[in-house]
C-alpha cells in the first residue's frame, strides 16, 4: 500500500511539473517576449465570446533598434523601433498606421490614423482584441473558460 501511495505521489509531482513547463512562456530564453491575445465578439458568439489568436513572438534588439516578430505564418523585421530592453520597446508599422510594443512586459497597441471604413470593417470593429496572460490563453484555447 505504501508503495502505491509513493507511486501516485510521484505521478502527481510529474504531472504538476509538466503542466508548469507547458504554461510557462520560454521565449525569454532566446531574448524574446510573446503576446497572447483573443478576439472577442460578445454579441455574436456563445460562452464568453472570445477565441484565442495564434501568439506572436517578438525578439527586440537594442543594438540595431529593430524587432523581429514571428507569427504562425511569417517572420518579419520591424525597423521603426525604440528598444530599451526585452520587456520595454515600441515600434511603428512601416505605413505608420499604429504604434505598439511592450511596457514593463505588458503589450500595448494604438491606431494612429483612421480612414473611411466599409460596412464589413465596421462590423469587425465590434470585435475586440484583448491581450491576456499565457495561462488564460491556454484555458481559452482548450475552451475551459
């Protein structure tokens, strides 16, 4: 009986370690920081109205004042940037339509100009992007919340 209890305790410890390793964002080991977001349309969906968007990993370089960002589908270099460190930087898109970055590890984004929108774009405005911690993003991804 004692051997069975020890085996169960060992399995529980291993499971906790595996969950911890999965929840942690390891991009910092490569000098990066990742933004996790969800799109929310409360008027048109069930549940909490949000679904996770593929994360974007950013790799700021203080020496060159550039940021490489990686999505599920592309890798690009942003050149209009001010980089203090991994957790504090800001960039503009090439067309200067928005400024975004991290401030003390929290992602921010601001649209700098607007234009006349189509009816489809107006409907999209009802959709909001929220930046959330990785563990909440994982819960959203598994439809737990």
